[in-house]
C-alpha cells in the first residue's frame, strides 16, 4: 500500500492573508484541493490522510467531497509544526499500515506536484528505503547569517534542495518519529531533518523547480500561471 | 546616474530552440524587449547598455527603437559568460561614468523583474556599495556528493540564492573587474560570484520568485502565462 500524508497544519502567517495558504482559493478551488487531486489521480496512491489546521476540517471535507477525492480516508489534527502533523497522521495509520507499506509525506501547499514526481519517490523508496523529491540549485549560492550580507560561495554541486513528496517505509518513519518524540526532539519541521537527526541515510528522487511551495502571494500568482498553462495544453 | 547593464551575450547549447533564449519571440516581441521595458519605465534608471550576443546587435537596436526604449545608449559585444559580458560593459561604462554612478547588472532572460526589486538593489547599493537581489529557499537543504544520497542537512537560513539585478557602484565594479583579471578569476557566471571568489563581502537586496530566469521552452510558456495574467489585471484596474 502507498498512503499519502498531506501536511495542512500551517496557519500561513507569511502570506499576510487571513486565510491560511492551503485554503486560498485559486479559480474557485482551495489550493489544497489541487494537491489532493494530484494524489487522487495517481494510480499508485491507495489512500490519503490529511493533517489539517484545526477549525478547517469541515471545510476541507466539503471541498474534498465536491472534488471527488474518494481516496481521502482520514483527517487528523494538524500540529504546532510539521513534525507534529506528520506524527499525528502516522499514528492514525498504525491500525491499517504494515511495516513495509510506503507513506508519502507532502506539503498541502505544493499543488504543482507532477505524477512523475510522485511515481519517482515511490519507486526510489521501494528500491532504497526512502525517496525524497529534490533538485539541484540552478542559481549561485552564497553563505549568509542574517540574510543581509554574506561571504563565502557555496558549491552548488555539494547541495540539494529537498522538497516534498518524501516517501518512507511506514515502519521506519513511524519508529523514527516516536523515537524523536521520546527524546524530546520536537521542532524539526520536516521528516527528512528528523530522520537525519536519527542517523538515517536518505535517497533523493525527482523534483522540480515548478514544484513550488506556496508561501507568498507571488507564489500564488506563479501557481495560477502554471495552472492556466496546463489547461491550455489539455485543450490542445 | 543609474545605468542598467543588460547581459544578453549568452547562448545555451541545451536550449531546445535554435533562437537564443533572450531573442525568442513572445507575443511578437523578443524577450529582451520585455526586460528592457522594465528598466525603460523605471524612473530611477537613467540609461541602458546591452552586452549583446554577436550577430544580434542590429536586431536589438532595431527592436529597441520600435518599442521606444529611448534610454538605450550603447550596445557592446557580449562575452563567453556572465563575467565576460559584464566585463565588456564595464570597460565601456568606465569611459562614460563617474565613480559614484550605479551600474545595475541584469540578465536579459529575467523579463519579469519588478520595479520594487530594481529599486531595492539601488537602495542597498547606495548604502553598501552593492546590492544583489537574493532570495531564501523554502526547501530544506541537504549535503550530497553524487546527487543521489545524503546524510546531513544544513540550515536553509544559512544560505541564500542569488539573482539579478545586481547593483554596484561604478568604482566598486571597476575594482572587482580589475582584481579578477589580476587574480586570474575567469569564466564566472556573474559578477557576484567574482566578488565572493575574491573573498569580499556581498550585500543582498530583495529578490523575488517571480523574477524567474528563462532556461527552457517551458519557462517561455510560463512567462507568457504570467505576462498575460498581468495584462488582464491591469485592464481591470
């Protein structure tokens, strides 16, 4: 089984809107629905769990039903941070998932995830035990402490930008989360950071510049443009 | 004076079209014209220089005239890389500019640069001698040797991604150019890389995710879509 976990627990302070990013409407659909559709339409995804910002569960359910997201099995409470959201979702899956089932953890605010990217993280996970969508940096990178000034040049080929989806074996990732929790590690935003702190080795899979995390209204604009592009393609 | 130095000297062998990216037509205008327009209509920009891919200078001059890029003063030859193109621009500008003038270096293939981004690079430059548009990454960062596997992460707050515009005081820019030649630093993608290779500090200004670089045919389509959306928004206002 391959189960997607969507992290939708964020409250969106960065976009300075009252509406959390994942619930911002684009062409009359909340962003999270576009993300859900990407997983709903993927033949290798068997089920979806959403860790949802408290207070928005009913809205999510309604829109999901409207959009025909039949694979959405559970909505659990989102946490104070990404780590807590993931942990809540993983615990919910304890009854239904086997050790070697694959969970695909993904930001609800990355709606531009392609079928290819989802496929590749699953394939890589089957082969290597994990698959993290990642890309090289195309720009020059400079080291900085404060974001105001910087000094050293960072070699681009020594780093990867790691996105989501991140695919892990259920047994491994649940254990890592529980271990971290017991040890009082509670503030890693992303599961990959947590896994690395637990000493794991992680494998990269296909990512994309277009697989943007929507954190500003400019990002929303980019998403709109991409969506319009895709629509025109389908019309052709 | 604030002078824009637009780098249009590049040719990308991986680009899927036979026309260089900066000259691909979108709604009947080459991409470079969209970029030039951003600087033409910015009220802090006094003049524009283009470092142009050899063979395309006529085209740039003609289209610039047609689309009223009246601030375009000079077209110089582009070089093999960003540093070389900028270098040719710097040599020309040294003849024409004062030490305190500000040179705003910008990629011709970033046609969506906003007024705000240009303004901020000039502002930071006035304060620190340079202002380089830069952005944090929202992704987590991991170290890798082969791009396939990793065991360590680095804080995403410890790095920043560099874009253009990159504003420099004329005397600073001329100095960097000279030092690079003396130190044998060549083939760099941009002047900012030269600065940090020289071990000197870099000062950042506001960047933007929308300030995208056109690298692929898909990016051209993205640009088209974003431009069209902007037009529609402006019509509504």
